[in-house]
C-alpha cells in the first residue's frame, strides 16, 4: 500500500488532485471515458475545488458518490450538493453526475435505482474514500445494521440502504464489492487525529470495529493513502 503523507492539507489536496486528473485523462485517452467516485464531508472540499480546474475533457467523465444521506438535494447534509458546489463547476461543469438518492421517488425505489445505475457503470477509474473518527467509510459505520452486508463481497447489490444507528439520517451506500471494482482506490484524510487513528487501525485491523480496515487490508485493488499530519514524509 502506497502512502503519501504531507504536512500541508492544501498541498496534499493539490498533489492528489493532479494524480486523479492524470488518471482520468489517461482513461479518456485509452477508452474514451472515465469514471470517478467521490466521498462527502469537509476533507475533500479543497480537493474538489482544485480538481474542478483540471484541464481534461470533463464531458467524458462520470462522477458519482460512494455514499449519500437520504435527504433532499438542497439540504446542507447532501453530498450531491457538496459535489455540485465544489467539483461540478469551472472546467468540470459539464461532467456527468449520477446521484445515489432521488428525491422524487420513494426510498425503496431510490435504493433500487441507485443499485441498478451503479451496476450498469463499467469498472471505475478512481474511488476516493474518506474516514470518520470512528473508522467508518462510505457510510459503513461500526454499529450500522447493514455493516456486514455492505462488506460482504458476495452481496449482488451495488448499492444498499444502511442505517448508521449512531447518527441520523439513513444512508445509501455503494457496497464494498462495487467500490473495489476500480483501477485505483485512495483514502484521503487530514489531521493528526485521523492519522493516528489510521496507524492504530493498521496495527490491528478489525473490519467490524473499523470498517475502513476491510479496504485497507484487501489485496486485489491498488490502494493508496493520502494524508496530512504534522510530520511530513512521503513513501
């Protein structure tokens, strides 16, 4: 597993942004399209804003989410809103965005629609994950009622409804099997607290305690960690 650790969060975002843009550009040149999966939260905002200026043919890029809260698209809690306000703009304004949650249909239909849409997409080119202070990722929380199902590589669904239990609201998350069907997966975290938690998780990975460890310990999909902490190093 590759790790890039830089002391400055903005420099980290730009370094990661350049690498993502290159991978997307290379994919477009090779096959005519590219697919990018992103996560919500405050951490990726600088990355999204920087990436929105990347000089690639965004009309050939499909962007979707690793997970989404079951809230209206205009809600401050909406990951889709976060992506539209920070990534789908500037040079990236004409990217094709696929939401996981549809306000206009019932929840059951919205989940089924999301799973069908994610299944129809080809192998992803890049998946960006985040990590919470409890070790959750992609709305797969330690106490979530659907945690084991979401991490089950035999789960035929590409997206599913999940109840985090410890926080509201309900979420729609892509399953581990679908997320790992990518050319490259990267964990992007900032701050000493998360960096130290990551070290703790890597020393004793337990998917049921820290769901992110399921992705960190798998060996089929190329995986990188981009993090920033007070001590800078790169390996």
